[in-house]
């Protein structure tokens, strides 16, 4: 395990959650809420693109998912 001074728990948790959301067809609102709590301004484009990919791939995209994107715009 890395030295505690070099280990960014926030960034590691965010990366793990983003990977999970990328794998799940219907990610839980809890995971999405946690991601949004962990985001920095630099992370927002990566997250929004992940959500947009999901919206683009569905014939009937999730209204709550689109609302999340709108809030981040």
C-alpha cells in the first residue's frame, strides 16, 4: 500500500466508482450521488461524458440521468 502521505483516498474512491458506473447498465443513484460528492471541477467533464454515453446509447434515456447532466452544466 502506498505511503499515506501519497495516497489520495478521494481520487481512488472516485476512480473506483466511475469504473463501476461505466460497467453497470443501471448504476445506483447512491453511487452517482457519492461520485458527485467526490468530484472536483477537473473531474466533471469525465463524469459528464460517462453519463452522456449512457444517454446516447439508450432509446429511452433515464430522465433522472439527464437531470444530473443538466445540474452539472
